[in-house]
C-alpha cells in the first residue's frame, strides 16, 4: 500500500518585539511563536476571520515632560499604522520607528483637545500625508470628524471609536479587539483629570461606569497619561484598584473633583506640564 504523505506543517508567526535602548532609539529582534493559522494575503478581503488571525502590532511611547502616552498601532499584513495622541517634540521618534518597522503612518487620531502638550498631528501630516482624525465634538480642526460607534479601516484591522466625555466634552477612546486605548477618560487607578474648561466630573463618572465597568476582566487598558509606574492595565485590576469601579458613589466622586482633589495617587506619578495646543508645526525662535 503506498505511503500517504503528511500535509505540510502550518507556518510559524514571526513576532516583532521592541527592546529598550538608548533614548530615541528602537531595536528589534525576531522571535518565533507557536504554530498558528496562516495570515491572509494582502489581496484577501478583510473580514472577521482575517481580523482574528491578524493581531495588531503596537508600540507605546512615553513623553516624560507631559506624562503623555502615545501609541503606534499597525496592521502586520498591510503595514499601515495609526498614531494616537502624538507629541510634537517626539515627531522624529515616531517617524524613525515607523520607518524601521516598515510601517506607513496612514492616520493620526487625537482623542481630545490637549492643553499639556503641542500636538505632532500637523507635522506628521506634512511628513507622511496622514489624515488627522478627531471627535466631532472635540473642537479640533481635522480631516475627518468621528462619531460614537464609528469603525475605522486600518488594513485588516477594524478599530471602533467610542465617545467617552468627561475630561473634555469631545473625548474619544478606541477599541481594538480586547484592547482599549482610553485617552484621558480613564487612567490606571482613577478617572481622567477634570481640570479643563469643559470638564465635567459627573459626566466622567457616568462614562466610566457605562463604557468600561461592563467590559470583561481580561480587557487590556492603554491609558493616555502616566499615573504612577504602570503603563498598561486591565479591567480585572481596575476592579480592585480603581474606586470608580466599586465603592465610590457618583456624588462623592464629584465632590472630590470639585474640591480639586484627585483620588489617592500612585507613587512615582509623572508631573503634568502645560503646553499650548497646536495642530500647526511649531517653529523655535
């Protein structure tokens, strides 16, 4: 009886990992993971199965001057990227990392109007042709204004916009599978700050309870600001650490915020320095 040949082994997924190095530098190494389903070809139409087989690539940037956390999110098939809340002073870093990784920055998303740093959005649009995206109620000049529940197309990825007001009236968060980029609506261990002219502590409390509390414990949280040493969290941790998830009433939260007091802070929190908002390139004298 002729011997039956075995089917070929499924290909292994190659994962890019970022290593910390000198300031402003990024070094990459390749690591093989367990066998997985083959990724769809760039010509395949995106769909639910394709999205499940193609996890996003992600790079987080921390600006110590303002405490801002920015994110570069990329589709590994199409090699296109979305940049969230970029800081003007770090524009060369974003461009260098994207070029080294082989990603094309296709869009810049401002989750809200920033008063603590100048935005790199206009600089990046000039350098890459990327579109500037912002919430419809943000008051920002953007190429595309987004509504609650709107889905974006990033290669095979379908991030979804959520209107999460409170820190400002027009704040957005971005959901991508089990990952949530919270902007300044939710920090790790607390709600976002409420020191902007259009901040509303009661709205912020309601937003956190409506949007984030019902999420599964394993949902990953990527905040827009440093607050202590943690830079990534999850809903399960927030249930035990964040009083907005349990134990703190709406009235008590509003009273504390109106009295000018944040909830007890994590040690090592970065200071918040204020810079004027600018969606235009900055020129130094």
